[in-house]
C-alpha cells in the first residue's frame, strides 16, 4: 500500500453458500458427510483487484447481482473475503444499509449524539454540528421524535445528514443517492461534491450513470463478480451500456424465435411477405414508410411492448411500438445527439375524434426531460373510425447526457376546441429503458439537456462579430 492509497484490494473473492432450505443449513452443521451437497456455491466476487488513491472518487457500477454491495461490505469490514486481501486506510464511514446503527427508541437528535460517540468523536462534536445536521436532514419536528416513528424517507435523511457531518476520511456509500425524494438526492449530490472538494476519498456504488459521470474521477464495472472495466467514468459507462445492450439484443432475438404457440396471423404473414419481397427488391424500411402493407408488419416484428397491455379507456390502442434510427433500423440503444424515432401503430376501437400520440422521456434522476404530444405540435392523427390504423412516428434529438433513460408512451385524446377534454386511451408508463451512450461527436455540456446554445463574441474596437451557431 503506497503512502497515498486509501484502498488496496488484491484478488478479492467472495463465495456464498446457498442452501435449499433452512433445514438443509442446519443439517450441514451436524457432523457426518452427506452424499448430496446441501448447498450450491455462488461466487459474488472473483479476483477483484484495484487501488484507490486518497482524495479520489471511485464509482462502482454493474447490473443487479454483479457484486457491488458485496464489494462494499468487504471494504467496510461487514463481510470477510473468501480469497484475497483488502487494506483500507483512514477513518471510514459507510452508508451501506442507511441508519442501521440507529436506536429506534431514541429521537433523531439523540441518535446523532449516540452515533458520534460510537465513532469515538469527542462529546462536544455532535453538539457543535447539531444545527447543520438538523438543517440538512430537514425533517422538522420529527428530529425530536423517536426514530421508530419515521417514514423511510425521514430515516434516510437523518442517516445521510448524520454521517456526512462526521468528518470521514473515506466515505463509502451504497446507492444512497437513489433514495429519498428528488430534492434530497440533489442535496446529497452537492454534499458529496463538497466532501470531495475537502479531500475526502469517496467510493459509491450506483445505478445512476449521470451521478457517476458527474462525481467520480474513475469507475469500476463489475460484471458477474469480475472487474470488466476500470477507467475514467465515460469509458466504464460505455462498456457497461455495451454489455447491457448485447444482453438485451440476445434476449430480444431469443424472444423472437418462432415458437409453435406464436403462429403469425395470415394478415401478418402476408405483410411480412410483402416486406421480404421489398427487401429483396432493394427497398429499405424507410422507403416502405407509410406503406399500408410493409410498415405495420415491421413495427410488429420489432415490437417493444411484446404483447403488454396498457391502461386507459381503450377507445384507441397501441398494438405495437418500436424505436428506430433515421434509416428506419430498429434501435436497442442510442447515442448522444442522435435522432430517435418512436414509431407506434395506433388502432381505433371505435370512433375517436382527435387521437393524440404522446411521449415522455425520463432521465436517470427521474426527471422528465420532455413530455409532449402530437397535438402540442399541431399534428392531428384522426379522426379515426373503428378498426382504422395509423402509423405515427415521433422524432426527437437525444440532446441529453449519457445514461439510462426511461420512456413512456400513450395515445390519448385532446380536443382542439375543448382543452379540458383529455383522456388516456392506452398508456404505457416507463415501459422501456433506453441506454444513451456517449458520442465523441456530440456537443459537450453539463445539465439535463442541450437546449441549443449559440456563443457570440466580438472585439470592442471593430465590432466584427464572430458567431458560433449551435450544432
Ligand atoms: N448473503 C448471501 N447469500 C447468498 N448469496 C448472496 C448473498 N449476498 C449476495 N449474494 C449473491 O451474490 C451476488 C452479488 O450480490 P450483490 O448484492 O453484491 O450484487 P449487487 O451488484 O449489489 O446487486 P444490486 O444492484 O441488485 O444491489 C448475487 O448473485 C447475490 O444473489
């Protein structure tokens, strides 16, 4: 371990034994051999090695079950590694399971005092910081009520406020930024930034790619317990999203394998045949756009809804929906700055006067980047009669930072002459995740979205303007 290292992990492995039942676990304690193994082994981590220098911030990312929490537990001494060694230097504070150290019978205020004392801090330490902690937690009178009466949100607020004020040298946080409400999450992100500016070493596991990108100097990707990437956040996130994308495409192609149960209808089969003939004749999907024969079959073939049912009054349905690029190719993941088409097949069940196709894109922090309907852009899809179908494509430029976004779609009705008449016919809230990968060519910015900035400059002497247009 060098002078500046806060953490050195060498070849860490963690094996769990998973028993078929508590009885099997108990039997295993008894002496004597069993002919059949009573458990199976799960390696949550395998040969994980890395070093974190003091004052740096490391993000740990990976899909569910990839080993993030196990790694954090080992680093904080909550769990012991099966193989390898770990050295952690400095006063470590961790928020693994938030507030597990709190006594439910004590008030928030009393728990702050008890936590400081447990951490070996001097008696006046908690008193001096009590005002700041209470202000950060912002739970009002509940600060002086027993913790057992708290909502989970209040609990998280108190825990984060307490620990971040206890002057850690190394602060280890597991997903704390994804709990609590949006404003509290933002407050935590600012607090983490301040800790970082004060030279505190930070390590946090997160599914929030934007937070990792913004806060971390480096990031590790865990994949099935192995370190699959370790580098600057952008590279690690790109690798993560690529792995996710590959798995998603494999899952989609597996789901598309024809099964005897899903024989296509004769109508679909005819349309598929027409598309295949067009493809053979060299026509692309984009050329076929709008064709009554080809396009609905394409949408059904790439259908993201996969037979799911939406909610709503049902006067009009979205039987199929897909994401496409400008060439009409289906898209599983996207790149910053690209134009994405959200293409839906809309079918009226009865007479629908003014159908409105709407989308909502939600960013990794749960903020709506944009929520808009066709009628907002003065595009009118109907009126439609029973059984009539339309293909609608909403095009949007993904001028957003990289990360995992969620998409909602709906067909509703919103009348021009009666703005108070608004109904949802078929609504799919956050029905899919969309990974937006970094793109070298995309404009750089910090924030929720690139709203298209133009920068002007001129010298005072000659007023000769130099203007940079938005890309
Ligand atoms: N106590 C345990 N006993 C048995 N298996 C465990 C135990 N804890 C974790 N595992 C297994 O180890 C693997 C890694 O789990 P871990 O909780 O570290 O993943 P994670 O990346 O933190 O997941 P998530 O993002 O869902 O929190 C998983 O396969 C999990 O089922």
